[in-house]
């Protein structure tokens, strides 16, 4: 069950990331929210769903790290959970932001002030660092455990490496890097699911 939830969460995260429209500046971001409000809220709802499914799917990850890599795997799970919870918080911020835009509470000049708020920046950086650091540690733990094909942890490591390249890549390519994360979690889900099936039949 947790393996299926893990895969569902990864797919939802990918869908939410691809659905979320992005603007180059404050004025364009406000216009996007006003003109594509339905798509914006759909992306927020899908991202929130992904955080729940990924959290519930975490036992599937840990089931593959019972021996070698257990300690590092547990640490990666805790750090990843920070990223998963942060994803839920980010989704709620998106919905709240749309409410502020629709009601006219926020303007483009006010948006610049909000995005430079220290508390918001701390939350966003904690979320991003938690997700990518947890992903890095998970990739290393899986390499050490050797319980999944080698390409699975490589997907996580490539996704982490792609982070600093996001600023120079085209928008479509930057968004497409989330597919590396999906492939990694899909590999874990398949391996954990087959392991659970073997346990039930033995």
C-alpha cells in the first residue's frame, strides 16, 4: 500500500510542478493568477495531495534500507519529511496568494515586499534544502544498501545536480527535471512492492 502511495505522490508532485504557471516578474505573476486562477488552484491542490501521499509512502522507502544504509536512510527520511511537509505549506501559500490577488489585497509593488520577507524566505529555503538534501542522502543510502537497481539512486543524485542548473535552463527543461525524481520514486515503489509480494507468498 505504501509503495502505491509513494508512486502516487511522486506523480502528483510532477503533475503539480508542470501545471503551476510561472511569471518572470511580479506584474506577470499577478496577471497569471488572475487569468489562470483555476489552473493555479489545481496545481496547489495536486501539490498538497502529493505531500500527503509521499509522507504515507515513506515506509516503502525505509523497507529497502533494513540492513546496510539503515542509519543514513532514516536520516534521509526525516529530512525528506521536512520537504514533504514544506510542499503542503507551499501549496497552501499558493491558494492564499490567489485569494489576496483576487480580492485586490495585493499589488505588484506589494508582492516585491512580500517575497523579500525574512520569514517567508526562511520557510522556502528550509523546504527546498530539506527536499534536496533528503533526496541526496536517500540516493547515497540506496547506493550503500544495494537493494535497488543502481539507476534508481542515480536519478535522485541527477535531480539534485540539476538544481543549480535551473537558472540557466529554459523553463520547460527546468520543469522537466522533476521527471528524474519521479523515476527514482517509481523504481523504489516497484522494488518495495515486489519485496512485499514475496513476503506475502513465502
